[in-house]
C-alpha cells in the first residue's frame, strides 16, 4: 500500500534531480512511498537521472509546461497523501516530509512550504500580485502562494484533475481552486532551498514567463 506519492515535474534538471531524489529516499519516513517524475520534454539527461531513483518516470519529447506535467503525475499517484516538489531542491528535499504532519493531524487539508529568499531572489513583484489575487478570490492571505513545495490529501485530486492548468500558473490556480472548494491551508516555514534565477536578464526573463503564465491561467487562456 502506498502512503505518500511524491510528484516532481522536471525540465532540463540533470544537474539537480538525482540529489533531490536521493534526499527523499534517504529519509527514514520514505517507507511505503513512491516517487513519480514527469520529464517535461527535457533536452538533457533528466530522464536518465530520474530512471535511477524514481519509481515511475513519465517522459515525452515536447515541453508542455509545468501545469500539464503535474496533472499527468497526479493521475498516476497511488498514495493517500500527494507531495508536490520542484526538481532542484537537492539535499533539502528531505524536509518535504515536514509538510505531511499537519495534514495527518487534521490541522489542514493542504500545506505549503515557506522558503526564505536568498541573495539571488527577485524583487517579489510576481509574488505580491499573486498574494493579492488569492486574497481577492478567497479571502485568505498567504505568504508563499507561488511555492511549488506543497502537500494535500488524495481526496482533493478530484478537484485538481477536473481543472486545466497552464505552465507556471499552476500553483496560483490550484491554490485558489482548493480554497474555493473548501480546503484549509497551512503554510510551514522550512529550510528547503532551490535554484534562484537572480536579478540579471535571465532572471528577469524567467519571472516574465512566470507572470505571463499566471495571467493566462487566470484568464483561462491555455495556449
């Protein structure tokens, strides 16, 4: 019987994915868990890295975005608890198990990891925009609505799989969808770390892409 399903969408993450998967497996609570990696059209050796340590690898040749990849992973999940993680957490992925305790104790239906920003974090414009949107739609104030590190009970999959998610807009919209469906949410401070894009041109382009995906998601534009 599978208790926890870890679902990870990965795109060109050959340098970080292996350490992330090893950290999850090394945790003493990994028993009765499964890892599902969705290789979202990577052009590097992400698939090969996933096949070493994941229980199931779903791979396709064309990049379709995080929203599509995560839903594909959710459909394959067998666990009572679903944990969504980014591929680049490396050793800090072991802390993901901390997201489950409040759910097991019925203190929340969904938990979200608060990751402290590092020196290369952005200015927070996208985050503030999403915080405002979530509050306007649900009346709930969240510190980390964009965090990809989150967990929820299996029963909420019926809500999430009935929706359509687009690219980086998935975290914003799935948060709104679950809150509007009656789920309770608890944010948990963690020391998890992932790659920050910085404040250079590359970082700006990434955050612009994130912003565009979120706006498309909220407007129901899926292409």
